[in-house]
C-alpha cells in the first residue's frame, strides 16, 4: 500500500581540488602507502586549502544537487539540513549561511551533528519533515572540512580523514515511486562518547575555566575499539532497517556503507551475508569524509552508471557519539546527473 515518503530527486558532490596521496603523507610522517592501503583501503584524500570552510564545500555540492533536480530545484525547497561534525563555527549553525548563499531565501535551515552518521540522521530528519507536510522539497547536505582538526603528528588519524561534501534533493512523494526513502533506523550509545571526537572548545571545557590544550583542538580516535563497534552496530542497524522494509538481504542490490575503512566494509558484508560485489566503495579516492561519505559514494557510483531505476539500496553508517543509522531506499527512475 502506498504511503507518503521522501523521494530522491537530485544529487550533487564536491571535493576540494587538492589531492593528498599516501606517498605525500609518507614524506610528512612515519607511514607508508603499503600500510595505509592494506589497513584502510585508502589511496588518496582531498584536503581543503587554508581559508576554505565546510560551508564553502556544502554550497558547491548543494548547487549541483539543486541543478540535478532540474526545474523547481531551486524553486520550492522549504528545508535545508546540513550534516557536519566540522561546522564553520560553534554558533550560528552552518545551514542558514548555506541556504542564503544558494539563494534559497528564508527557509528553515539547521545543522545535524551525529559524526559520521550525520548524513543518515539528516536524511531521516528531512524525510520526516516531508512526510509530515512541513515542506514540499528539502535539500540534505553532508559536508566536512577535517584538515584543520587533524594532528599531523598522529599517523593513526591523519591518514584516514578527508574533506568534501555530498548532497541530495528530496521531494514529497509516495513509497511506490522509484527513489522513495522507505524506512530508517537510528541509534546511539553515549557511554562510548570518549572513543572518538574533538573535545576542545565546547561548553564542558569552558565550564572548567581552563582553556583547551592545543591537543584538544584535534580529532582523537581509539581506532581499534571504534572498528569493533562500527561493524556490530552497522550490521544490527542494517538488519533492523531491512526487517522494517520487508526486504531480505538477497534482495538488496547495493550496500552503501560509511566509507571509513575497507576492512570494516568487508566485515560488514560478511556479517550481513552480502557478497562484496554489492558493496559501493569510494574511500580509496576520498578517505573517510564523515558526514559527506555516503552522498559522495552515491554520487560517484551514480556517475559511473552503477544504479538502475528501482534498484534497492541499503545505506548504513556509524560515527562519533557513538551514533549509527541505516536507510532503505530505491533508486529513482530519472538520471541524477
Ligand atoms: N602508518 C603506519 N603504521 C601505523 C599507522 C600509519 N598510518 N597508524 C598506526 N600504525 C601502527 C600502530 O602504531 C601500531 O603499531 P605497533 O603494533 O607497533 O603498536 C600498528 O600500526 C597497528 O595499529 P592499530 O591501531 O592496531 O591498527 P589497526 O589495524 O587497528 O588500524 C585504523 C588502525 C585506525 C585504520 C583502524 O583501527 C580503523 O579503521 N578503525 C576505525 C576507525 C573509524 O572507522 N573511524 C571512523 C570515525 S567514527
């Protein structure tokens, strides 16, 4: 039976032009192309130049998504959600600035902070608003500028993260249409908040009256622990969303997992019982772009003509918080060029 749903209507992506290869990093720190490729699958990433902020990348990706949505793309967007762990500043949020620069007028605009799960959280937020009738169309952007938060003396994080932005336009439609977001599953476990994050600058530090130590301005991560939770939570959340959608694992055409580490994606595939050919993998080109990773992977696969109309996609992500989230959707009938 058909019901109201958000339907994918536009897609955009943008990465900053500067490519940083593993070999370049090997010259700056004690690492090697061999280690990075074997342990993560990453071959290069993009880093934003000095002076480029998250909103700058978000505007580029958003503009492309609106263009790909065609006539009406700019016209009746009523909501912008920007998912990011690296906003331009603590306050105000990044989304109103992005909305203004995209010429979207005085629409509702908010940031969603859920670490690397941010895009799935933002998709869920926008989908719910469309289904509730609060807007006819929404723009959802995942955007990150990690370079300023990377400690280049910490090889365990500096080689992992990259900068970029990906965006989708959603319109109000129905579940029987190609491109419908059918269901989402979201979760969190704040008892594990200390496994990954950027602690400096928040009210916790301010409340102690102690200025943040320079190290606290940087991203830290307990990679080994995060790895284990990532696989477990993405597998559980994927199963939950497949149950809700009424899909068996065999019916999924493409698994678009958070692009953190190829070994994590392979472990996820094993746990779900999905062959690796159905995994969408883009991290070799961009590294872990956090909230931008899923829309960047979607845009890359779409540009290669990998998806056909009504293909069944499982999106699944995890991130700082810890947070996790999954979505089941079908691919739209139109080309999202
Ligand atoms: N180059 C070379 N050696 C490195 C290195 C690098 N860039 N980073 C770490 N090492 C070394 C370590 O120092 C350690 O050396 P030791 O055995 O002499 O102590 C060895 O490699 C193994 O380190 P370890 O941390 O156990 O590696 P790992 O196999 O767990 O891989 C990650 C590290 C970070 C790639 C992996 O844990 C990971 O991907 N975790 C998930 C991270 C994630 O998804 N984050 C998303 C944010 S929510």
